[in-house]
C-alpha cells in the first residue's frame, strides 16, 4: 500500500509540474521552429545525452498522457532525421505506453473501470477475440484515443508481450509520417498539414488489413456454428 501511495504521489507531482510551470508552451509548432537550431547545436555536442533525454521525455509524456506527442515526434524528425527519429520515437512511445499499461493494471485499475468502464466494453470484447489484430487496428486507426487504449489494455487479460508487440508495430507508420514531416519542418505551418485526408485514409486501410485475421476467425467460427446447427 505504501509503495502505491508513493508511486501515485510521483505521478501526481509530475502532472502538477507540467501544468504549474506551463511546460506545454514548449510543445508547439512555433516553439519547435524557433528553437530547432539551438536543439541541433546541443545535439551536435551531446549526442548520447540528447538521445537519452529525448526518449525519457517522450516516455514520460506518453505514460502520463500529456499533450504534445505530435510535436515531440516532429522534433524527432527535425533533429535526428526521418529514420532515426522514427526509431527513437518508437522506443519512447512504446516504453511510455507500457508504463501506462502497468499503472492501469496495478495502481489505477479501480479508477479506470469507474471512469471508462462503459466505453471499454467493445474494446475489451475485440481484444478477447483476437488480441494482436485488434490492437494493431486500434494503434493504426484512432477509433479510441491513444491513452484510453493504454489504460483499457491494462485492465484486460491482454498479455504484456502481445501489448508490446502490437504497440511497437502499430505506431510505426504514424511515427514515420510525423518524423518524416519533421525533417522538413520549415515547410509545415499547421499540424493538420501532416495528418492529411490521404494519410488518414492510408492508416484506415492499414488498420482494416490488420483486422483480416480477426475477420477470418470470426467467419470461421460462424461457419462452424452453422454446420453444427444443421
């Protein structure tokens, strides 16, 4: 019980610090453009420290469901380039999602059930039927907010291994799109330019492709039930 209280206090303190010191002002497109040269200069002199710091910040942002994920991903592309930016984003986002998953499974289970229980029924049902395919679909197509999927998966029977695999693979396309855009940050004026209708349609198609195993399994089950009923 004491450990839970300490962990909750740490989480609450981190959230309070973010809003108290208005750290969100650094997570804007304008701030990134203004500070890009300074960030590149620091990265050039302290590569390892900068990479580790970036991953830690991304992990914390994801774990606590703080705003700014899109800007952080653009920053990754602007500083590290499209490919390496995608790699560091994927590590940070996956680590943060795992922390959120574990928090929901241990400390916040009761609160998550009370707060989002009704919204999670269909999600929980899909995860039970075909966990990996459905999780990939959820990561590729934002039917549910990213943070809600993290919390929902934590209170289901989904294995941690499947959750990590589904998250790492599922967020790759979106991470690359934003990191690639960040590599040309000077040409971007709004975030909506990155998430264009064509990009969103591509994600939707990928999500539907990920559901093929689940659809096939459902069809197979219905067919077997029909044959048994004859």
